[in-house]
């Protein structure tokens, strides 16, 4: 199977409900702004990858719908808004009906991802039947999952989902590909993630948004031991 038969799906939560675990350092308006900026970073990266057949956003948020249409990606308005796994299943059914041969599921909170990261993942994925996984550093979730065909394994995102998806692939007789892609492995979910992210010089919209916030230097400063660990 050629990589250009794979569609990328990006589920995006309603912005006003996003990133609750960042409440100790960001208020609700700031969290919504950050979530939008991160989603735009991810979408801008994936639309630049010619090897993808297309990009599909699943969301119930009108602001995200407008953003996706501005960027030029297809949108499923998820009126039921029943969570990440339900959104992925909805998109998978849509793509199977449309004749897509593969799916790549990315979260909207990996703003450092680059087009080169996506190309590397697709190159590792190869021909179907195939499963490719990138684990989240913090909680063992799945920050990227590619499947060819679309319904190769059941989807079960959330904490510890990397092991579940890995086991499901093995149960199908597939040895999953596990490319090392740090930009995909590092999501932004907790205050410590923000501190680490702000050490990156990457010119992302998310970083610019955070840098512009009042008091950002103090709010997102890393504790000294963490700074030493990053430096090492």
C-alpha cells in the first residue's frame, strides 16, 4: 500500500473543555487559546505532507470547525461529542465508507510535530496490513496510531493505550512498527509539560501564544533540577 492512501484524522475537543489539568497555571480562556494554537500547529504540519491522501478533523467546536475550513481540511461535526474514542470511531466509519485504505490518528496537543515527522512515520508504516505506534512519554498513551486497513485493530485511546494497541496488533499477527519520533511523543497535558515545551526554540503558534501571556516567564519556568536534567 502507498502512503498516499492514508488519511490523517485529528480529533479536537471543545476548546472550553480542553486541558483541564493545566488549570493550576492557565485560566479557562488561556487554556482554550492554547488548545486552538496547538490544533493549528498540528493541522498546518499535516496539510503540508503530500504523502497523505487528506486530513479530517472531528470536532463539536465551532471555532475549530472554522479553523479547519480556513486551513482547507475536511470536517466531521461531531454533534454527539462523546469523547476521543467515539470521535475516532466516527471518522474510521466515514473513511471506510469513502474507500480509504489506511488511517493515521494524531492528537491535537503535539504542537512540535513537523511534516518531516509525519513522513518518517509513513515511511516506517510501509505496506498493509500494518500498524504503527508512537507512545506518549508521560502516560503510555498512543500519540500516533496508523492502521492499514482502517479497521485493522480496535481503537482504545487513553492512559496505557500504547500497550493495548500493541497487543491488539500482535493478536492480529502484525508486528507493529515503533518509530522514534520525540516531537510526537511529547504532548502538552500537565504544567510540567508546559515548562519543558517553553525550553524548545521551535517557532510554533502554541509557543508564541504562551510566550505572550502575562507572567509567562514565572508561570512556566522549570524547577532547577529539571533544567539540569534537560541540559544533560
